[in-house]
């Protein structure tokens, strides 16, 4: 045989030399859940190893991550029911603990990259990403609320605004609001292809943000659809997005690949809570070996075309990477 592919697999040095896909902590974003108060560290039962953290503990967590070379974080608020209303006014209130947390993080770690979440559901008494009127999630009336939220987050110091709501036209509305308020350097990481997935359960447990009625299928994408993701990517790009996200990741590797081939913008994927929880459960039952299965899982997303991966495994991967 003239062609023997195994020659390029013969030793570890050779395998490293011809490795096609590389993954470092610089490619990863670590999700963190911030809760009001002090001295709080509450484990999320459906997502073991992940916690609701008060600001003091968030700062300690970020410091330990930065020491590992992990320097990008996406922050989510655990909002008490008493702060919620139909129009999510707390989302841009000057005393919002989420905004204050961002300010403190950027003051202590100005070199980190901090990404926000823009959607009504953490702050809405209805639990939906958009404004609810007569049982319908209304699109256009939601946009000004999202714009106010985005401007408040930019003022707090977030590097990227992350609209996760899937309302039509929200990227343009947010971009215009940011520019009008002199936040031209603040980027937009758009949740471009966010699917109505069954894999968000642990995340909703973490934030207590499940819809009070109905579901999110009128605004999140149908898991059966692929071409629609390309349409969303085209619109978000035209409206001013700086990065495009696919969510979830593991069950949507084909969507990641399609967007990577179609777009010149960086492609982000969100390795969501349910996807991570499945692997954690398998490893806890000794069905899989965590230190082997976890990196292989993340590598599949990079191989599919993801430039950036948001994952609850980010810190664990960073620990393995520096070994």
C-alpha cells in the first residue's frame, strides 16, 4: 500500500503535529449566575458543579478562572419574584444588582470579556422573553424595552450585549440605541439560531425563569429547521451583529457548520445546561470518563466550525489544558 494513514498516527508527537482542530481556554466562555446578597453559593441541583453566586463569590470565581487563562464570562441574573413585572422595568433600574455586579467585575478585572443577557424573561412576571398581551408575545412593543435594557448594560460595562429573546428586528433596535447613547464600541453577540429546545431545563431551574403560561415556540426556532437559521443569520448581520450564536450546540452541529460556511462573522455556540447535565449524569454513574468525554464533546463543536464555545465545562477544561 502506498497510502497508509496510520503513519500519521504512530506517535503522540506525530499526532500533535497533524492535529487539525485545536481548542484552548481562549475559545471558551464561562456562564455565571449572580444572585443578590453576600456569602451565597447555592448549587443548582439539576446542573451539579454550577452555582448561584453572590457578587463576592462571583469575583473570587472569576479570579480563579483568570489564573487558568479563562477570561471570558457570560452573566445571568437570578431575580426575585418581587422585582418582576409585566414590562421588566427592573432590567434597567439603576439599583439593579445585575448591573452593579457587572460594574464591580469590570472594575476589578478590566481585562476580562463580559457578555450580558438581553431578554425580558428573568425580569418578567410572565416568564417570557417578550411582552405578553392577551396571551400573545408581541414583537414590536418588546423592542423598546430590550433597547433600554441593552443601554443600561452597556453603561454598566458589558463588552458584548447578548440579545437572547429572538424578537424580529431586535439587533437593529439595540444597535441604534447603543450608537445613539455613545456606546459605539459595545458589541452585539446575537442569539441568531436559538431553538425551542428541550435542553434548557437546568438553566430555567437556576434562574426560576420558566414561562408562567404557554411555551416559547412562537419566537424560538423549530428544531426541524435549518435554512431558517441562514435567514436569521443574514438579518442579524445586516442589522449590525458582531457575532452569531447557535443554541443549543451539541444537537445542532450541522447548524454551526452551515453558519460558519455562510458567514464571515465569528460563530458562537452555547453548549446548554441540559447537554452538559446529560454528560455529568453519565459520568457520575461511571458510564463515561469525564476527563475524556468532556474535551471530546467540546472539540466536536470546534470541528463543526464554532469559533467560540459557551459551556459550563469551561473552567474544568481550562484546568485540564494547563496540566
